[in-house]
C-alpha cells in the first residue's frame, strides 16, 4: 500500500465529532462511523484521540472496530466499489463481477483489494437489498443493477472517466 | 394537450435508482422543463423499474414500465396528443386495466405495503391524506394501552422479523414491567441477504413505520425509541430522518403529543454491518456501543433490555401493519390468513423469476401461486428447481412441495422457516451444494464467536462443503455434516447458530443426489462448481473475434485474431471464471 493513501488526522476535527456526538460508551459506533466517513478507514491516530478524550476504552474501540464489517483498519482507494454478494447476486454471477473488475483494475494479488494507483477499492458486501436487479454493485453511492462481467467494466470505465481515474483498457 | 398539465411520477427507491431513474427524470426535465415531477418509493415491481406514471388533466392514469431516457420524448409527445403510445412498456391505462403486467399488483393484498410507491416518502401531508397519523390520534383520544394491546391480540399478528412471536404477548411483558423509563426499538437491521422489504418500507413509507412505533410505544409505556437501520441503506436513513423531523414539526412526535400526556421521541442508530445484530440482545449491545454479541435470556429484554430498562424490539414490517390494524380493527386483519397464521406477509421475490420484487399476500397462499400468478413463472424458461426461504437461517423447498401453504407451521414442516421473507427462486442452473456452501460461508463469517459449536462447527461445515464442491470428499463426509447439524443446533445460544445448519439440512434432505454426484462422480450437475468443470472452445463455432482472449483475466486463452480454429484455452491456467462464456457472441464456449 502506498504511503500516499495514509490519512493525515487533524485532532480538532476528531475533537469536534466527540463534542457533537458524545463521549459516553454508546457513542462508540457513531464516532467510528464519523471517522471512517471522513478518512475512508480508521486511522490509528483518530482512534487514539477517541480513547484519550472520551469515556470509551481502548478495548472497546478496538473491539468494535474489529467486530463490525463496515469498519476498515487499512487505507482505501479514492473510490469504493461495493460488489453485492447477497443470495440473488450470488446465484446470478456476482463472482464474475469481482473477477472482471479486478482484471481491469489490475488487482492480481488475491489478498489485495485496492488498485496499485490508489484509484479504487473493491469490497464484498452481504446484501444491498436490490435483489430483483441482481447482480448489483455500488460505486461510491451509485447503484447499478442487472450487470454482467462486461457491463460492470463499462460502468466502472464511465465512472473512471468522469472522475479522472485511470483503469486498464481492454 | 399542454405538457404543463401532466403530472409525472417516477419510482425512486434504491431499485429504481439502480435501473436509472435519475436519467429518466433528467430527460423529462430536458424535454418538458415545466412538467411537474414527483418521486415515490418502490412500488415493489422491481422487474419493471424505472416505473413512470403519467396523470393527465382528465384524471387519466397511465403507467409505463422499464422506461429509459430514450423513451421519454415519445411518452411526452403521446400525452400531448401526438404520435404513438409506448405500448410495449404499458403496465396500466384507463382502457387496459387487466394487463399481464398489472396482475402483479392486482393479485396482492397490501396492508404493510399499502402506501409504498403511491406517496412521496418525503411528504408528511401525502401520508396524512392516506389516513396517516389517524390511528395514533384515535388511540390518544379514546384507547387505553391495555385496549391497544387487546386490539393487537385480536389481530393475532406475529413478529414479522423471522421468529414469529405473537406481538401482543411480547408487549404485555413490557407493559407489566416496572419502571418509568422504557424503550421501543424498531429493528431495521435487515441482514438476511435476499430480503429487502424493510428497506422498501423505510425508504418508501417512513411515516407509517413512525406511526407504528408510536402505537407500540404507547401500548408498552415507552418514552424513547431507537430505529436501528442498516448502514447499507443510505436512502432509508435519509428518508426516515426527514420523516422524524417532519413528524416533530407536525406535533405527532415529541413531548405531549397532540396535547396528551404521552411523549415519545425517536433516534436513528445506523448499524455497522453485523448479521447477528438482528438478534435482540446483540442489537441492544450494539446500541450500547459494544460488540454485538448475544447474551443469555432470561432476563428477556422486555424486563431488562437497553441500558438495563424494559425494552421491546419490533421488526419494521410488524410496525408497518399496526396503523392499519388500529384503523380497521384487529378482526379485519385476522380475517386474512389461516387458523395458524393471520394477516398478510411481505416477500422479496428474486432469482430465476420473471417478475421479481416485493409481494404481499394473505397467509395461507400456496408458494406455487406466488411464483406463477404473481411472479409470472421462471425467467429462463427452464423449470423451477427450488425456492429458498428465510435466508441463511432458512432452507430450500423443492419444486415438488410448491403446493405448501405459506403459514408458520407448514413452512417449518418442510425444514425451512418463514424468516423475514426472502424468497429466492432457483432453476436447474443453481448448484444446491454450492448454495449450501454460500450460506455456511456467510454464517461462519457472521458468527460472533461466543459459542464454540457455532464458531468452530460452522467452520468445519464450510470446510466439508468446500471439499464436496472441489470433488475431494468422501461419502462419510455427509454423515459428518449430519452430526454437526445436530450439535450446532443444540449447543448455540442464539438463533444464528441454532438455524445456521438449516440450508445444509434441507438441501441434503431434498437434493442428496446432487451431493452424491459431487462425491462419487466428481461432477457438478449444474456446472457451477469451478473445480469440477472445464471451459473449452468449440473450433467449428468460434469466429476468432478475440473477445474472450481480451477478457480472460489469467491469459489462459491464446490464438490469432481472424484465424478460425486457432483459439484454445490452456486448462492449466484457466480458473473457470466464466468471462469467456459470458462475452462470446457465437456460443463457442463449452462448459462441462
């Protein structure tokens, strides 16, 4: 993972959320959600700030961060592609969307999920609830359905063009 | 006719957006800038999205399905009195009210979904025009909490989230619990892959859910509420949040509602992605800011729940029925259904079905009638093989049992469960062993890890199923699966573990021959399991267009463009991903 993707955490911003959301134990999940929506993942520095400035313990922050599938501890690309792997999507070829997008993003290492150039991260999600349009994926917040491996590539290329990102041309 | 007199209604649930509703709206704005456009939630005909309704100033209603931006100019012209009607896309018109497409809605009985797709979810006035907030006003005026509970008892509604526990019994526990501070939680953590009725209700008719929460809160004596909504449903969070703010302004939420001494407020809690949080005690732990791990019951949440206070958790669909029940009476609700199961149930129909979407039918309807009359039969033309009910906790019901009626006891007898209402239809292209592996991989990943048998047992089952799918298993592995099924069911604390083996148990019971083909013949009858199939090129059919070569992610395909017969697949490199099969225009890829 390139260093460029590591987020720079501004303490005032994190303290601002703590002021707004709360510093009691039940604020753990919303605080981490705020951190992640800003940085795309949970930077260590932001988690430390929460531990130091609230009643929430380190055990709790790390416990929650590793329990829920929404939270990521590693930096992500500039855009996130969520490929739905719900039942309907699974039986209509969600795996192939994964293969075809990894192909044009040149993510060949099965352990990796972010393109080398930091453009996109591929995530597998359980179900986005659009089962009648299966298979489905969501790029940033745009949902597209009734996909094939090839049409998913076209959707991604269109998104990339609009956002000035580079994906392989095949 | 002037386009300015037309009212256009576009379906903008998540599924409408996925099908391109934004482009359709932009096209209307481009070709007829003055036109009035309203957006509504998902009417449930997901297979027809983008759905566009035109109301002309003569009071005529026309509904079109599968509309794209290209159709928009023709639609506008026709309703201005020029050109031809877009007949292929017509679902409903004043002259044609009995189209095959319209049957999808006409054959349903809509109580929970009665408003979804018919009103603008961001408008509280539209909800009020459809009898909205009438039930809570009636209750505050003339009913005691005990009378409300009694009315719900008459309706005999059972929790629609999956377990089917009678709602009024749950409420009376909380009603009797001491203490001035009680909580009512709306469970919108719709985690079952394949179920999306809660999303549709929260997105498309949020005020109905709020009114349901008010009724429940009044009955149990709660003053504070939480709506726990999945983070994967951003539109639901947005629309529900707006509805809460509007309800406050209207005085139906907040302190001393409608001048009574009943006060109630709702906060939204976004889930963070954990299937187990559908379980009540895990959901409570999650709101409290902990890992969502279930705990032992009793004490039940109705006695000791959120922050140690009496708490009732009701599913979104259950709540969405309550205003109708209060307005029409419990007996009217109980008039639908069977002795065992009253009322209606919403199903999310998807998979190999012609018309997928949301379907609400009276309990007691046959599975076959839902699939044939409403769903329109198989989408591929191939015969149905099975239907999966209840998601990862449920099971597969084979075609031979499609005459089973939809009611709790009858569904349980097949080994499946009613569950939250996911109904995934499968034809012969689905491998039942692969499906069982899919569900076990899901539950294994989602197991919170507290109980040993759930944590390790599901992993062992997943390993065994992987071996079967890879053609490396022995017949004795099936006995091991049976044994693990029993042990995991007996030794797990919560519903996740107790039901996790169901997909395996039902597929083993009804599709044992498929398991045996994988083990004895090293063959996947549905040609799905990657280690047991091969992709080859049929030289006579190949046009040497090179599409497959470009799309192959592992460079396993080589040949020379335009030289017929030159293309071959290197089997040592091929990962059987199926991309070549998908892109081949001349059906020259053989999968066996």
